[in-house]
């Protein structure tokens, strides 16, 4: 039985951690929306066509959920390519993990006080980590040695 290299495990755990964050964001958004309806902050009629009528807290959660389907897609593709072409490395894996950690911090800031400056700094840090992951992936793809 062969074991997966540590760097590949870290990259794959990063993907699962991001997927877990996305599922959590869906559940939290649903609960916050249900609470706003239950507490009569909004009626079903008001949100039937336009979800922007939800109270601010519910809109923050919805916006954060939308964020989970933007840049994380690039993480999924990068890890998939690293697995398919067997070009994962420790710097790649650490960059992937750093990106996912930044997504957790970004969510925390986004749905709490929503300090835009802090959120932007966290976003930039995550973007930098994701860019590094792609640079390491690109390097690995360019330096592949194929056996014929």
C-alpha cells in the first residue's frame, strides 16, 4: 500500500476545509434567514422576488456565501491539476492551506463587524497565497519530466 505524500495530503485537506466552510456558510445563511422570518423582521412576500430585502445580517451571510463560489474555484482547479499531473510540492500545499485559512478569517470578518479595511487586507493575503499556489503549480507543470 502506497502512502500519499504529506504535501499532497495538505493540499487535499485544504480543499476539504474550503468545502466544509462553504457548507457551513450555506447552513448559517439559511438559519439567519429563517430567524429573520420567524422574528417578523421580514415577510415572505417581501423576499419572494428580491432577496436584497432581507435584513443586513442575512444579506452579509448571503454575500459571504456568494464569495465561497468565487476565488475558491481556483483552489479546486489548482489542486486537481496538481493531483492529475503529480506536481504537488510543499510550497504549493502551504500556499493552498494559507489561502483556506484566509477564507476562514475573511468569513469571520465579513459576517461579524464587516470592517472593510480588515476584510480587504485578509482578502489580499488570501489572493497572494492563491497566486503563489498557482506559481508553484505552474513551475511544477513546466518542469515535469515525461518518460516515453
